[in-house]
């Protein structure tokens, strides 16, 4: 009764903390029942539950081979061989690869129950409780050297991640900045079905933190959501509520998305504020070779952290560190952004040379929006023919409204309110803008001439662009400057500071001023207002540029860049970073504002779904079993110590199991760990050429990891620092 056995194995897997062995056996039973497609799903789930387990990769390869998918089968066999060189599963994978090259027979029948996991369950006699003797690894086969960067396969399926867009729509209907760019590009993909790869339309995915994976978002629902969002600003509108609720952030009843081999996950927005995203991405990369391409809109939190909320800077720094390890290429909106990103990547991972391509955001931002002056009724917005100047930007310190307000106040005092047009500022309130707002509140003559608007519809914004005299866009630093492109698209002259990417977005059309100079800003405005022919001449320069390109053209360029990334020779994500002996890796929520190696390693080492989110003291276990995966640098071998700083509830045993390059490396138990913070050290013997050390912890949920260090047995300084840290905890100076 193979199908009944498969059902029972599936139930057992759901009850097990890890469950990969039961998933493997479920796959065997399904193969025996000749349900190869279902067997592949079970093997794939086993790979996701136990990344790097050679048996799971081996049998996934067998199923792919039976289903007539040889390229994917070769990849699975290759992963099995790399994870278990010298092990039975690795040797079987090597034999399968040889068979495929020679055109030989198909894979063997699945093993009977218990055969697959017997060796894994009983790697040898366990040591006495509480002891962790060095594992006898000196005779173990050495792992292969780290693979060189090799060109990848051609671009296949493309999936656009829309997670942050859905999160945005939970609290707002109108779009700004990054979300506007993302919505415009996605609308182009939805309209045309491009980029169509291998006969398939592009996919649209949403990440769900609780599930630790992605789900498909129906194209028709997403298209309606974007159309309705652009049609108004009223969040109580029944049509808006229906469209938004049709595409929720989480959808528990929807099956998770099954990535195809080598699928490219493209995020045109951002993912740095989404908990658990990187961990799930890493699992998808191991299981299916998913290729990740983010869009870097700017590096402002790293370049100018003083203009951002500190927690935002910390989240961004962690994301940037993880991005360098996991991305296969990076899209950038300007040469300035690429230069910023390259600088910080080179500091983080010297020599990686990750591909970075510029896709300028010079597409027509108007889309299908039509000016709707009626949408401005009830606001302080000027009505034609009253002249005004437009400034579209979030009201925050980076956008430097203070310089603009100072310039406007100087103009009012020099020429009088009758000769100076009103300044219309469109943007929601941000952070660190107190100085600008205090100036506005403290000056009645200025507050009469400045109009603040936010949350207006696209039609209202279009009417403001159409009818303004010209625009201002001020900032301390920009990744691109979308309002500059919007101004040019409407045929309006933008006045902008000459720095960062504004030099690119305003090229050929902008009137440039000195950065942070209210005198220079006021002088430029005076010329456009009072010098005969000055505004007309500036408008001719804008008209010479012609109509902006379409978003379909921009999307086509995105696909061209993705095709280049797909075949670029870059090191695999798992080979870009290693844990140097003696380096302490903390696992608490860091307060650092610069991406560094310890950030990246902290993310990479915590493996699988057994870990919760980092807290101020460290990272708690979310399940009774949690894994650590330590990438080792070349040349590390011999007697070592794995030094762990933990937090426990006291009394309940904590069990450890070590594996080195998937080979058993010993196990042991702390029979009575103390309550609160404590530390222990595990002896490890690494064979020559070892590449990966794995540690499985079995302990009560809530037990946590504060930090770890691996060092040589004879590194007395590292051992002393470890001991001193336990007895003399460092003081954090505020």
C-alpha cells in the first residue's frame, strides 16, 4: 500500500520538528506508487527542510530525471555530490551523472523504508552525556575546493516580488517614490504579458513571513489593484477596499509558490523591512537555485544616516550586508547609485565584483493619469490663472525644505507677496523636518505663501504639474529624483541642486543651483520670474528633450539586464563569505549603521526555520530544533573549538549534534544547563579542505544564541577573550 504509506509519512513529517527524513520516505512511497510528480514535491520539501542533505538532493535528481528534466536533474545530482563527497549518496549521484553522460539506464528504484535514514540516525556510538569528544574526521574524504565563478544558465522564468507594494497599500492608497516606480513597471508587464519566457507569462509573488515563503498573486487581481489605486485617493472608497482586499498581504488558504529551477526573483521595490525574507530566500536558493535581483534605488541610509530614523538605518545596513551575499546581480537607477552601491559592496566583500547595471528611471511617469482639477476642491491649492511653483517631496530633512523655505522668505521680503507666487509643497510628513516646519509656523508671511498638500490623487497631482510655472526639487542626496522626471514629462522646468543623481535626472533640462544654498536657490527663482525670456528659454531646453520613453521600453531594458545577469560568472551565494577563526559573531539585533562581515555572517549562519527574529540580547529558538551553518575559509583544519554563548531557561537538557561537510562529527548533551546567560565550548576536528560546519541544537523553545566563535585549539588569546567575556561582560556606552 505505497499511497497509504505516503500519507502516513506526510503526517509524521508535519509533526516532526525537522521532518526531512519522513518527507524523503514519503517521496520513496510516492515513487513506488508511480506518482513521480508528487514524489518530486516531497523530495523538494525535504531539501528545503534540510538544506545540504545529500540524500534529499540525490532523490530529487532521480525524480527530475524520470520526469524528463535532465538539466535540473544534473544540478540536483551536482548538489548531492558537493554536499556529500565520499558519502553513499554522493557516490550514487556521481554514478548517476556518469550514466546520464553515457546515455545509460534510468535511476534505480527507491529504497525500502528505513534504508535511507539508518546511517543518519546512527552515525556511531554516542559519547557519554555531557561530553563532546573530537570527531574522528582525519580519515574523512576532504571536501572539494570552492567552485570557481561559472556562467549560469540562460534566463528562464521571471517572478516579480510585489510584497512591499502590498504592504504599502495596507495603509495608503496613493503612491510615492519607490512604489510609484514599481507600480509603473509592473503595470507595463501586466499590460503586455512581457517579459514572456519559455511560453510563460511573468509571475507576481508576495512573501509571507509566517509561512517563510512566497505565494502567487493573480495577475488580474494585481492589475485591478494598481488601476483602482491610480484612480483616486479616498481610502474609504468601496471599489478601493474591494480591490485591496482581493490581494491581501497574507492569504493562508493559497498554496505556496513552487519555484522552477533557476527562476529569477526580481524585486523592483525593496525588501529590507520584511522580517524573515533573507532566510526564506536562502532556502529557495539552495532548493531550486533561485536567482535574486534587487533594484537599488539609493544608498541614502548609508551615505547620509543623519537624515534617517536610526532603526531604518540599522534595518537597511543588515539588508545590504545580506544582499551582497545572496544577490546574483543588482539593478541601479543611476550611475550615482551604482557608484554608492559598489563602494559599500567593496568594503563588505572585497573582490566579489557583483554585476551591477543601470536602468535609468527616465520613463514617462504620467502613465494614463489625466489632470483632474476637481480633485483639488477643498484644498488650499491655487486655481488657474493664479501662478504657483510646485515642490513634490516627502517633508523630511533629506529633502531640505528648510533651504527652500529660507529662499522663499528672502524672496517675499525682497519683492513682496504680490510679486512672488505661492509655493505648493506636495508630500506626506516624514522625519527630522522640525527646523523647516518651525520656520514655517513662526513666519506668518511665509505660511500664507506656502501650501502643504498630501494624500492627493494622481489626477490632482497631474493638474498641479500641468498648471504650475515651474518646479523645485531640493535634496541632500538622491538615488534618481523621480519628481525631476515628472516635471520634465509635463514640460516644466525643474530647479534642482547640482549633486548625486540629480545631475543625471536633470541633465539637459534642469536649472542647477548650489546645494544647500538658499541664496543660489533664490537667485535662480528670481531669474525665472523676472528676467525677460529666462523661463521661455529654459522651457525650450525641456522641449528639446522630447517625450520620455515608455515604461514598456524601460521594462525591456530590465529584461536585457536580467539576461546579462543570468549568464554572468559570479560565485555561488554559499561561497562568498566564510567565518574567520577567532571572529566573534553576535546574534542580537545590532545597532550598527554600517554593513559589515559580522552582520552578513549572522544572517548566513542562522539556518532554517528553527530560529526566531533577533532581539536585543540574541536570537531565540522558535522550534525545538534549530541549526547553525558555518561556512569555513580554505586552509582551516585540525583541532578547533566552537565557542557558544547561550541563554537558557534552566534545567532542561540541551543536545548538540555536529556535522562537517554533511558527515557526522559527534554529538553530546548539556544535562543541566543554568538559567539565564551561559557559555560552553565544543571540540571539533576539521579535515583538510573542510568547507562547512553544521550544528544542530535541540532545546526548549526560547533557548537562544547570543554569539559564537570558532578558533583553533591552541589559540589561547581567543580562548581567554571568550572566558573574559563571560566573567567581565562589556559595558555598552550610550
